C-alpha cells in the first residue's frame, strides 16, 4: 500500500510514497500529512477470526492488511515488545467500571502511559529501516508529557538514531519530567523550553519543513524524522487497541459480535481518536466516537459548532496537562478523509494564517455523524476521580476522568461505552491525592505514598526508582534557541 498527502502534491514530492518513506519523512506537500491511499476492510469475518487471538496475533494480521513494506521479521520483533508489558498475554486489559461502562487500560507499558502502545514497536521499525538503508536519523519529539518519555524509552541506544525531545518546562507532571531528564543514553537529548506544548509542536513542524535545517543536518550525514503522531508510524499501531478492546467486550460476554459501542477518547492531539475513527471505517461496529476534552476545549467546540477558533486563545494549564493543546495535528487527517485534499488544504491554510476556520453546515453534519464531544474542568474531574474510586473501587488518572462527564452527557445509557485510560494514576499523583484526601500541593513522591496507602496499591518499581536517579538532562532554553541547541547536541 502507498500513502498519499492530505493537502495534495506540490510536485516537489512524489504523489504517493511507501510506508517506509512516509514514516521517515512524515511531513508531506504544503505542510500536510501522509495517510493510507485506502483503509483495508476487516469486517465481521476478521473479528470472528481473532476472537481467541492474542494481542500480538491480532496486531500482526491487521498490519498485514495494510501491506506495508516492512519485513515480517521486523514486525515480529517490534510486536514482541508487548511481552514486556505488565501482562504479556493481555497488554491492554479492559475493565468493567459500572453498568455499560468499560475502561480500556492503555498504560501497562514501561512509561505507564498509552504512548507506549505505539512508540514501543515504532522505535524498532524506524531503527531497522535506517540500518537497512545505511542512513542516520534525527528523530524530533515534542511532548505535553507522555510522548517524550515513551519516545526516549523506545529509541534509547538504538542504532542509526538520535532523538531530540522538546517539552514545556513546568508543563508536565513531576513523574513525566523525571522520566525524561533522568535518561542518560548518549543518543538522546531532552530540551525544556520556556513556553507551552503548542510552542514545542510548532517548532517541531517548522524544523521538519525547514530546508535550511535539513541542509545543516545533511552536512553531518543526518536525515530528519519525527516521533509525534504527525507520523503515521504512530497511528497505525493506535488502530489495533480499539479493535482489541471491542473483542475483549465480546470475550467477556458484555456484547455480542456486531453490537454497536461508543468509543470515548480523552483527546489532545487527536491521534488516539483518529485510530478509533480508522478502526470504525475498517469495520468495527461503533455507534459514535466521543471526544473528551479539558478546559482547552477547541475539539469540543469544533465538533459542536464547526468552528476551529484559536483567535485570542491561549493554552490554559490544567489538571490533565497532556491535553493542554490547541492545535490538534490529527484533525487534519479526519478533514481529508471526509472532505478531500483541496478543502483540507484550504482549511489548514486558514488556520495557519487566521487562527480560525469554519466548516460549512453540511460538513459539520458529516463530522457529527461520527463524533460527539464534551469537556470537563479540573474540579469536575477530581470529583469523578473521587466518586468513581469510592463508589466503584476504580482509580483513574485526570485524563481518563474527562471521559466520565462525556459518558454522562453524550452516551445512550443502553449502549456499552469503552473509555480509554491513557495514563496510570502514578503519572499525576498530586491531583489524585487532592481528589481522594484533600491534600494540597503535595510533591509527587508524597502524593504517591498517600495514594498507595489510601487505595492499597503498590507504586510500580519503575516509578519509585525515578526519585533516586540522577538528573542528566538539565537544558532549559527559550523557544527561539531550539534549532541552535539541537545542532549543538548533534
């Protein structure tokens, strides 16, 4: 299968490229993104075939339907990394929380966040392509908290790859920051910036599109790629767990095959939601995809009103910082799928030049056929964390808590909902400790201990160890100095 471009072709790039090319060079013509030229149709026969399959067997078969140009031995090596998750037989448990509400736990990997689901195998695939070609790559990552640790974890000490990871200083949880700044592999560089996530992501996109930056890298015999979800190498692995979660409900007897469900996704950059949308288009029986936002609720406004409006808007710091994002990259892939490349290019250029676009009424109606949305503020989220724990015995992080409100406001209670838990409670312990016990301004380590006692849960060793590891990545700079800092690292 080849991959095509969301904003059309500017003739400097091929009209379509292989999967390898799309993940090595993820920015397409006119600043667009790559998408598959078509989505494989899976259908009920595929789902029935995998009713008793392991996660890896399901993943392997689904990836084969895309006919990507990656050797099967590399795919197998990549998927074997799921064996290092908490339960190798089931890396993504789906847990019943209350009547008709199930939570798909995506955080059981090495960095305790859902980004491991895609980035663990992605690191193997990209490094193997680079080695096969005899090329060396700089991988850029911009993070609001979870992509960074997961990217650093998957790429550390891998051949032919160096990583520069950008994060907003003060804009992540302490555990997320420690996961990054304690990484000591020689091929990794972590850079804190005085700014917000959108500043980091904008810098990443600018560098990916910069001929001058690529020319500077070329003098060092280095090529450029990215680990953010602008890269379809991330998205392809994010389709799988939506299919798995549906099959888990069938296995548990919660639904019968073919029964419709809601997929409720806490969303910042829209990659997780895009994976759900693609799974639906490929044959999963979905009633609607529900987008759960925090106070940075541009996605809720888009889905409710058709307006993507960033005018006079600034990122608000919230209790769910991984979703403190205003420009959600993967909305572009939805626009392309629904409205084609000409309209996508027009809308994205309006967003870049005017910080605003508005869908026509027929376009909004089409968007709302697939999506509904609501947002949850921090105080509401803490109430959901407390109520769900004390009433149902289930502890969730503040991103997952946003799903609880949209479950109440956007769902038909007769239809089962799969909500996606994107991070373990350990990643955001001060917020959770405050929700459960009223503690205020507790440092992460004290909050972790408090929650552990209250909820009778063990703190995972990989989290506990962070507080004793030396900080080796201490760079914090102005956003204008990012390019210079990266070149100095190389």
